[in-house]
C-alpha cells in the first residue's frame, strides 16, 4: 500500500473526525460540560461508544493475531467481561450518580479521606498516561513505516502530528466529542472487520457456510479450556479474571466511566452498560474468527508473519484488493485516535478535579485551568511517545501493560473495601498499602511456580493485588475508643 493511499485515507478520516467533533461541541457549555457532556447523552449513543471504547489500535491488530498461540480462549474472558458490566451497572453506577461526581475518585475522598483520593487519582494517572501513550506509539510506528519513513520525515514530527490531531478534536467538546467519535470508531471498526472477512473468503472461494466450516474445523477455533488449572488460559482463571478486569479497568477507570456518567441518569447508564456488554460478545467473536481466517489464508499464500504482524501483512501486502488495505488503515486509525482522545480527556478531568481540585472555584476559573491542563497532558503524552521511540524495545511495551495491571489492583481493593465495609481507616497510611500491594504481588508472581507447585499466574494476579490491598486496609481500621 503506497504512502499516498495511506495519507489520503487518514486525511479523509480526520476530516470526518473533526466534522463530527465540531457538530458535537456546538453551543456554549460550562466547564463541567467538558467533563460529563452536560449529562444529556442518549443511552444508545453511550452504549455504542462504550462498545468500541475499550478497543484500541493494539486490540485491532493483536486480537486476531493472538489466535495462533491461544486459539479462541480470549472468549472465556469476554464472557467474564459481561458479568463485570453487570456489576458496574448495579453496584458502582448508582454510587457515582448518587454522589454526582465529576471524577469517580472523589468517592475515595468521601469514604476514606484526601490521601486515599490522591492515591487513586495518581495510580490512574500513571497507568493511563503510559497505557495510552504506548498504544499511540505502536500506531505511530506503523505510520512511520507506511508514511513518514518513506517520505523521509522524522518520528518526532509523526508523534507531534498525531497529538495535535487528538488535541484538536477534544479541546473544545471534551466528552461530547469523545462520545460521538467513539460511535464513529465503533462503526469503522466493525465495517473493517466484516469486509476483510468477506474479501478473504472470496479469495479462498468460500461462501458463508464454507467460511463458517473453515473456522469451525480449524484447531485454532477452540474456545473453552478446562483441562489444566495451572495454565493461564484455564477457563475459570480467565472467566473470573475477565469479571474483575472489567470492574477494575472499566468501572474504576475515569476514562471509560466518564462516558457512562454522561448519561441522563443511573437508569440510562445501566441500559447502556448492559447493551454494550452484550454487544461486545459477538464483536470480539468476529475479531477471533478473522484471526482464524488470517492464519488459514497466510498458510495458503506463504505469508510468514504471525501475531501482531499478521493482519497488517495480509491487509496491505497485495494479496487482497487495495480496498482491504484502506479498511485496515481506517480501522487502525479510528481505534487508535479515538482511544487517545478519550484518554486525554480523562487525564484532563482527573488531574483538574482530583489533583488540582475545583472546590470553591468559579466555572470560568475551572475552565481556564482545564484548558491549560489539557494542553499540558497532550504535550506530556507526546513526549512519552517519543521516549518509547528512543528506547525502541518490545520489553518496554510489555512492561507498560504489566504495570497497568498492577496499578488497577490497589484501586479495585480500595473501592471494594469502601463499598463492603463502612468502618473508617487511618487515611494517611493508605498510600503505603497501595504501593506495597503491587510489590508483594510482583514477588509472588515471580516465584509462584517454585512456591505453589508449578502454578503460573495470569490475569488473575489483579485479584491478588486487590485482595492484598483489602487486607492492608483492614489493618488500618480505626479502633473505637474504650
């Protein structure tokens, strides 16, 4: 696929993105409207936004690619995701709406105190900044190979252009822009996946039933694994991990919960969460079916790439019609920049409301602070992206994703303890517990095979991390005076 074709595809999408953002942000709104969209979003819009919101550019290429090593075992986690959405809808959402929070971490201030509030906000800030930056970094690497590199342009310009685009469409509209661009992203992503499946099937001479049979008969189509509890893809480990990952990384994530808090009320919020949780099951199944077909197609065509490189190689390598390459770029770009925009908005919200604070300030003052913070967050994210480029090692990417799983454990533990136990704690010691829990979890993971008879931790380490936080908070309970 030529650099010119990629540029034209990107320009067309960005023009549509800015148009959607401009229409969504029309009218004069208050500073709080930037954070929650004025709480006027229709529930079905939020549902579509929430469907695509957790899926980034990395998801777009990695989920089909993981089929080669893990078959369709990821569906076990997706089933757990739906249960997690039910927990968010019926347990967390009513609490946040009842307290009328801008940032969900304000709950920790009300429940424990200022130290706990800041701890939750900083854990979110570190995790989201690194996670969002690495996702955009991987997309920038792809664009460097396909566009900026062939044109002799430096990576620094690549990162700057990407962040300027993200800043441009979120600066004014905030959550309103994020919601509607997420809807656009969801549509682009699903269209790209479905049409790519169609093109691959046609090239292999398969009709619908033939495509279904090809997927079903492939060894990579196996979904359920009940045979070895020590393996990370054992059903109950993945299912339970899916439940708690969604509760922690969606229900306790300002980035994703900011969308559902833009609903008119708690009832609408429950509707959008349940709908998006249900729709996620067939959408992810489509991703995995595409993955099976990609491996079958690659074997027939002699394509050697696997994993994250497989989808780009098939879509843009000339084996399929040129429109397949356009669809791939469209899906990748829409996923990446929508995720980057929502992360930037959430970081701005959390830093303004949680770390700087808005209490006692006028709407105009909050608005001025928000704008400065928004620009600063975009600049910092661009610098982090460039830092990943200078390090240029896959181990950094792996480390960032592992760090994200550790940082959400203490947040999950604090919320779980706060909702289940009404006793006060010594707030000033909460940051120490939040730091020690991931450290102990790391030591346990590093030695689990030796200490636990060959047991290897997977995503369920998040539960251990959260449990350690809960136990630590139990030790901090204030004793009633005699």
